[in-house]
C-alpha cells in the first residue's frame, strides 16, 4: 500500500511529470516545427532587430557607423526632446482606444441583433456589413479622407456640417479635434465587421426557447436583451474587446491614410509616432526604443486576455 501511495505521490522522473502535465512527447514533436518557425519569424527579429536596434543610433545611411548609444534612445523619449510627443501620443492613444472600441462594439452588436431578425434580403444586408472589413485598410482610410473634405463629394463632411459647424478650410482631416473623429469614423467603419461576425454567431447560438419563454412571462425587448442576450454574450464580448484593443493600439494604416498624424501631431498615436520616427526621420534606433516601450505596455493586456480565455475554458 505504501508503495502505491509513493507512486501516486509522484515518485517518478521530472520528465514523466512534465509529459503528464503538457501532453505526450509525440504531441510536442508535432508542435516543434511550428514553434521553431514562430521563433524565427517573431522572436528572432524582435530580439536581434528590435531590442539591439534600440540601443544604437541606427539609420539606413550606409556611410554612417551606427554607434552603440546604450539607453540614449530611451532617455530621448522619457526625459529628452521627445518627451512631449511621447506623453501626448500616449494620451491620444488611450483616448483613441476608449472611443473606438466602445463605438465599434455598439455598432457591431446593433447590426448583429438587427440582422438576426427576419428581414427582406437579409443575406444581402449581412454581406454588406462585411464590405468595410474586406477593404484594405489604406484604401478605406483614403476613401474616408476624400469623403471628409469640404467639397461636394465630401459626404461625411456635408453630413456633419448639417448638425455642427465644421471648418471649411481643409475639411475634417485638417482641423483638430475634428481630425480625431475623422480617424475614428474611418476605423470603426473598416473594423466593425470583425465584431459583427462574432456577435452574429453568438446571437444565433442562443436558444430561441429562452426568448419565447421570456415573452410569455411578459418580458419586453429591453429585458430580454439585458437578461438573456447580454449574459450569453459576456464571454464573447470580453474576448473580442481584448483582441480589438490589442490589435487597434498599434495600427498605423488608417490614421496615417486619413491624417498622416496631423494636424500638428493631433492624431499621432503611438503606432503613428513609431512609423514617423522610423520612416520619415530615418531614426530607426529611436523608433525601435519607442516600439519596445510600446510592446512592454501591451504585455499586461495580452496576459489578461490569456488568463480570461483560460478561466473561460476551465
């Protein structure tokens, strides 16, 4: 009996216990090629081209030596000449996230709820909801940049000008704070299709019997939405919000296509600041330093997302 108890307590090799915890050796070997490829594509460039680059005064000019400068690039952003832009870009990035993600969520959820009902030409409308997500980000941004101009073809500008006094000089994209909202409109139109598809699938998975029982009990649309739809979509909402937050925070294409970070850096979010520093100023060392600080900032979000997914799975 003592022998059996000793065996159950784990008197086995460390390798056996690791395999019990993470699966068979065969499964690990199957994953090994993918892990090696992921390491080569992601971690190798990040370590040797990202981290090391951030400690150099690096440009693409072959005549320059690109000396090792240590923490000078980080000091530039935290305490030097780039501090004002760094702090302002953080503030605008947080504001951008706090506006885009809820706006994106509300539009996508409303579209999913409406198109889950029986409507004429419902398949056509469902397909049209994905038109923005199917468009290349730069094309979507340039399209909105045109529509936000103060001209006869400026559909967005003319619509907003019916309710607000939008400056005519330069339209939406050249005047702050309108430029910020111009980027928000373009971003939501381009990306809400992802949330819409996920929400539509989630709504369709809710048993219809629950709604029928609620109707019999006298529950109206608001109560049914609050007590049936939202609880069933809670996990989906948390997941897609975390995904969209992580992937929106560093995107450059739409803000750059709409405003190029202007006017006067008003829409220079962190991703745009990295892009401008690296590819306009050709200061790749400073761009890499800013990128590394940005990467460290989103690690807690990634950990939170993984923990949420693990808890929901358990």
